[in-house]
């Protein structure tokens, strides 16, 4: 019953290149979030984009949201070895009926940045 | 600085034993969540709480229980551990239901 799915599942790039990850979701949302998870650690919030926003920037991160296509993308520019991690999109989902939303997470994109 | 801590970080137990995983947050958040993370499944919600004395079932709640007696803590109990519950467990908290979640470092549980 996962709401969001990331694509690709895995991505390997050279340091300095840009990395693009995509997320598709199924139902209407109020916001979409991206998280990073380093190996053996908890998830860390990167950026939240609201449904009335089309693009948002944070440092080397650029997130776009297309609500008509129910999709989002995360772009990491000028990647570094330290960006090696798994990246997850998260969207609100009503597990137990209207008015009760919790975040659901996709399975993630595993990014490897080669020095 | 506010934080969310989980303990233990690693746990090995036997099938049939009761196990409790601790989660403590100093953010003063009303909302707290428990997830499990398995290869091929991503993060799946086990239980969540909107405040003291409130608990709710998530997507994969069978075999798990939680209780919320104060704002800071949401312990997760496996009543009778099964090998299928071998996983990495994450606790999280948030200000709002759809808002940013802050995660603990996780507990790796092995049920033998």
C-alpha cells in the first residue's frame, strides 16, 4: 500500500556529476518530502515541497513537483562522495480514514558517488 | 539540542520471548511513530501515537504493541518474537501529522 515509488532503484555516478531521482505517487497530497539515509543510520529530512509549489531549492538540492503527473524529482548538483546514501520520498497517506494522515515512504534510490 | 534516541542499538533474542524497544524524544513532539525497514519493502509503519494515552495501528501492526504514558516515550513491544520480526526498527517524532519527521538511529533486532 505504499504511496510513493522512487526510480531508479540504484544510481552510480562520478563525483562532480549531477544525480536525479524520481518519485511517483498515487493519490492527491498536501506535501511531498525527501529524506536521506546513510548506511546504518536513521533517515534525515532534506526538503519539503507543498502541493502549491512547483520547485524548491536547498543548497545543492533542487526538488520539483508536478501534481498533474503525480511525480517529483530530486536533483543533487555537483555530487560528492559524501552524498552516497539512500534517498526516499515520503507522502501523506490515510491509513485509517479521512483526516488521519501519516507519511508513507517509498523503497528508496540507492545513490553511489564514486570519487 | 533536542534529539530522539533508541535503545538498544542491537538486540538478539529467541523466538517466543517478549522484547521491548525503547524510544525517547526531547523534541516535545506530540506525534511519535514506529517503523520497520526491510530489504525490498522500504519503511513500513507499525504503530503511531498522536499524544499521551493515544495509540493507533499502522500498516504492519500484528505482533506488536505500544503504549504512551508520557510525551517523551513510546516503547515498542513484541509480545512473542518471531523470526519474521527480524528487522531494523526506527522511531520518529513530528510536530504535525503530515510534517517533517525526526528519526532515531534505529535498533537492529535479530530473532533466532
